C-alpha cells in the first residue's frame, strides 16, 4: 500500500507544471532508488531535490519532505521522519 501511494504521489509531482526539469530528474532518481529499496541513495537524491527546491520552488519542499519522511520510515529513523512530517504540517498553516 505504501508503495502504491508513493507511486501516485510521484506521478502527480512529475506532471506538475511548476516543477522544473532539473528538479524532476533529481526527484525521479530518488524515486527509482526508493523503488529499489536503496534508502541511502533515495535520501541523498531527495535531499538534493530539497536543496534545489528551497531556492527555486518553495511549493515543492513539502512534497520532498514527504518523500524524505517515507524514506526515513523505511530506515526506521522515526524521529527524522516525524520531523519532516511536522514540517509539512507547519507549511500547510
């Protein structure tokens, strides 16, 4: 179920017209690593996407936070995941 939800999330994100090509490619690399259960590479690509998004696309950061949170959960890093999920909630306010 987690994989299906995450896959739908990625498709919606990649089809978004606000996301630039560089952000899409980096995020997609993270998604592929996530699908291959290579959590370290996935986190690395998502962190890189977060860095790019923080400069150019603030709307994207909550999606990247979700991707990082799901990656951290798969690594049993619950505190880091909760931190990212809390950031999403704060950005919604």
